[in-house]
């Protein structure tokens, strides 16, 4: 389908973006890569009268790697993540996840900011960012503020970002230990039936800490503190993994759709999470 008519803007700075949002209010939307919003406009699921493109706003495509943290500008693409040598060393789980998103064409335009900002429960980056305890930087007319990824998602397509705010960057503490991002999908380019992000720290023969989040199994990404806690202090044996999976299954709330019935999704979630835990532990 073809989207309804709209006015297109390409401001040169964030002040211009915020001015347009102030002028047009609820009739305006900001676009980064466009892979979430444009399809919704084509299907007439989103009525956007004023489209504000961020591509010319400087500083939003930067990748900064510090001693303790990594900062990704909102316009950093999945392809940028994959190709960045320093990022592959500092936070390898980002590259592992990005390689499983859609296809090369989508990854060349799809951005981190767009992936996390619109609240689509099927997107890969929101759950991953919750696992990594990321912080989202927002800029609006009242100034800037930071929101933890674990507190950002409220319901499907509903987040803590106000309509007149723009997500400008994502920051994560530099991950340590073992990691894994596992994803099951019907075909290349599809959303996940289930995906799991796991980051673990080892102390001798036992797990010192574990963070676990899953994707597309509720109306928001699911960070399960209980699943991580089930692994801590254990040798991450089969019994511990089963306990962690049970904790996660208690936290998710999948619905039946064209990817399968609820029972199937729960089964896939358990399999994917078990694999992710085992692989993360082998790397820890």
C-alpha cells in the first residue's frame, strides 16, 4: 500500500527537530532508519502528517567506547555495529545480535535508536538492552534525561518517552564474562518467535551474576530478574538451567498468532533460553 500524504522535514540540528515537534504536536513523528514506522504508514496503521527525518542531525551516528561504558548514537545502524572492530571487542553480544536482525539491506538502514524507541515487542534490541542494563538518553523541550532500559517499556508501542522527546543515544556498561544471543524465527527477515539475551560472570566454578531478557514473548521485552537469580551461585548445571527457564516462563505472557499457539511459543522460549545460557556459560 501507499501511505497517506504527509509533509517531510530534514532539520540540521536537534533544536530544529524539537521546534517541529512543538509546532505540529501529535501530528508529527520522528524517523531514524524507517524500518518500523514506514511499514506502519503504508498499512495505514500510523497516521503521520508531518515526518521529521533525523539523518542530517550531527552526532547521532557516533560510537564511543570508554573504559567503563559504550555509547551508541541513535542513528548507529546494525551494519555499523557489525563492522566496528572496537565494538566487537568491547561488547561482542551487540554484534552477535545485530547479525541476526533481518537481512543485510535492512541492517544497512535500521538504526539502534529506531529499534529501541518505538516499543515494538518484536524488535531485537529492546530485550538485549535490558539484559545489558542500558540507559536511553532522551532530549525534549525541558532538557535531557536518562531512562533505564528496564523501566522504559510500558506496553506494546508504549514507552516512557514523551511525544515531544527524541531518543538520542543508548549507553551500556561494558559487559564482562560470557554472553549469547539466541533467536528462533520462521525465515530470514522475520521477527523472532523467541529470542534470548544472556550475559554471565563466572567466579571460579560458579556463576557470580547473570542477566537474562527475552523478546517477542509478551507485549514488552521481558527482563527476568528471577531467571538470572536462579543461576547465581550455581555451577550452571542442567538443574540450574531448568530452574532459570521455569522462572522465565513464569514471567512471559505470549499470545497466539501466525508464529504459533501459546504452548508452542513457551516450548520454543525454553529451548532458546537453555541454549543461550549454555553458550554464555561456555564463554564465561
